[in-house]
C-alpha cells in the first residue's frame, strides 16, 4: 500500500505543474485522499465486509467530494485532478496511468444486479472534465474522452471521443487536422488573398477561367471544415479557444456562399461564350478578403 502511495504522489508531481512538493500533494490533493480511502474500502469489500467498505467509501466522499464505489477496481498511478463531483460505479475498472478530471461519471445504464454495468478504462486513458462514460463497454488504451462528452459506445485504443452523443475521432485523423489548422486560428473560412488578385478580371472575359477560383473556394471549404473539426477535438476542460461570435461565423458563411455563386456564374458565362453568345454586366469576383476584414472589425 505504501508503494502505491509513493507511485500516486510521483504521478501527481509529474502530471500537475501546480504541485510543488510531496507535502503539498499529501495534505492538499483530494484525489489522492479519495484513492487512499478507496483502497482500504476495496480491501474490505473483497473480504466481504460490505457495510464497512461502503462506510469508508462514504467517509471518503464526505471529505473529498469524490464518490468511488468500494467494488470498483482502480489501477496504479491513477490521477484524479481536482476531482469534485467524480462518480465511479461498482463494476467500473480504471486501468493504470489514467487521468480523470472533475465532474466525470463512470456510470451504468442497466439495473441488473451482478451484471457488468460500468465502463472499463484501459491504460493511460484521459477523461476530460464533465464527461459521462455510461455502460459496460471498454475504452481502449491511450484513448481520450473530451470535456462534457457523453460516451455510450466502445472507444478504440488511441482514439478520441468528443461531443454529445460522442463521436470517435481516430488519432491519425486528428493529428492531420491539427497540422493543417493554424494554432489559435479564427473561423474565417476562405483564404481570400488569391480571390483579391482576380477581382480586376470580369467573369466573361474571353480568357476567363473559373477553375482557379473554384479551386480556391474548395480549398477554403476544406480548411473551414478542418477548423470546425479541430474545435471539436479533445480538451480536458470545456473550453474552445478557436470559437468566435456566432453572428460573425454566419456572415463569413454568407460571404463564402456568395463567392461560390460567383464562381458558378463565371463558369456559365464561359460556357455561353464558347457557344457564341456574348454576356455582359456580370459582376466581378467577390473580394472576400475585404468583406471578411470588415466583418471581423
């Protein structure tokens, strides 16, 4: 038991930059206190001292705000950060090196006694603040559950589950998105520097080619989708630094839609001219960069 305590203290010092000393961890970290109480209660539970195990667990909940059923199996080097409001059910299994933030529920959706009602977390799983993992399924090794996610299905190893109901984002997919999306970028959809360069040309000039503009718009749509998906990626706490004003986002979407319409009109003009018809008075390409800047201001 002392070895487990040493490992718990060491893992807290490693994972929490706010931890300054072993004395501080031992005296001021409720997650550590809850685990110490649970280990005692779990031993009593395994020895068929059910009432005493539940009573120790109840005392631990009163002191820490963390409720762990004495029947739950908790691995080594588990870190419950802050921890207030954490609930871990009777048949839950938490693997080694897991990290659980405040407000997490490892709960069940069935009421049958003796059944596996609560989830199993593999090694190194991270569960963000406010997440609900409900059911007797398995969350694979190294998986991550985003803040406020509601997970009711198995999560593969190394994957991330976000949203309500949670959707699974594969690790490789998420890393590629983060590589394409600038850190802290805004939700401005179109890369409009290329659009501004084409505004001096009319869509119906004989040498007009709408393909470059369409490629730019397609590129902007892909980047916009990547930014939206990256906003839904894993966060330990319920924050989204890339989120912007909903009204601004709607205006940007309207600007993008207008630019796409201009591209279609340009393509129609080109087709009509190739058939021998002369089209005049068609508006020039939208200067999306200028309009997006005005919206942001």
